[in-house]
């Protein structure tokens, strides 16, 4: 099968790529840096650049959009430009990716997986820009799931804080990691494998009767309060 991964240089993406390659799938990857792990790779910024028409295969069975941001500031200190930057990366890039791949996804009865955040569901201070842009992504996924059913499935994975380079400033000491873990009912932060496993599930046939859903992979943070 053919899979398109946008933002493929992330640590979570590398876990997904490793698994898909082991299963013998063909991969098309897009990132802002050079990679040599896929059948085809294109270096570009999906927000500002357009995909060449001859890059994508005729049939795509799955698309994953990985790009994300973390700007944590008090609301009054977040500039309009920063709001726009997060919206462009988290939302508009996903729109462009899906639109570019739509004909091939139709032919492949594809599964689209987008990445949100626990902050889009629960109220977290200093998360205004990321929460709002990722909430838009969740709304997009539900709308497209209705519009393109039963041909294409759309789902979202919504993690809590995960130990990746994107969260390095928040988890760069054992004390920070321990304290962050304590905020979750399962008493730890996420690992890249946790998120990758959820993505792979939503791509595969095991989830063939699931669409328009947000899968919370967040250690219980979005739904539980442990006393």
C-alpha cells in the first residue's frame, strides 16, 4: 500500500515510518529536511510551497499530517503573527496536504490521520494559540469524515505532552518529566511509540469502522481525575 507522510522528520513520524516499512508498504514523505527513508521524498514547506503535480502516486491508502507547534504564553503576550503562524502550520498545512492528495485518496479508499492535542479538549492556561488551531483541525476532520464517507476515513489522534524534541524545553530535566507525569492519571508523559501505535491503528484495517473520531492518547488526562 502507498502512504503519504507530511512532516516526516518528527520523532513520532520516524516510529510510524519504521513500522510501515517493516510491513512492506511504499512511502512518500514530505519534510523541510532531506531524508532517505522513503520510496519518494520531497523537501519543502507545506505551508508556503505547493506539491509538484507528478510527486504523488495515483493511489494513496493513508495520509498522516505530523507538523505541530508549541507556543506557551499568556494570551496577552501572544501576537497576532504568532496566532497566524500556529494556524498556518497546524491547520492550513493539513488542508493543503489533503486537497493535494484527495484524488489519490479517493482511489485508495484512504485513511487520513491528523494530530491534535489534549489542550483542544480541556482548558489549559497559556495554550490559547495551539488549542485554537488544533481545535480547528478536529472540526475539519469531522466535517471531511461526513463529506467523504464512505470513501475516505478521517480521524484525529490527540496526545498529551510527549517526550519528543518538540517538548524538549518542557521535559529537559528528570524533575520536569516527573512533575509533568504526575499530572496524568497514568503517572507518566507520553512516549513516541504511544502516539505512533494509535496512528498505525487508525491507518489499518482494524479501524475500518471508525471515522470522524478523536482518539485521546493522553494518559487519561482529558477524561479522568484521580483522587
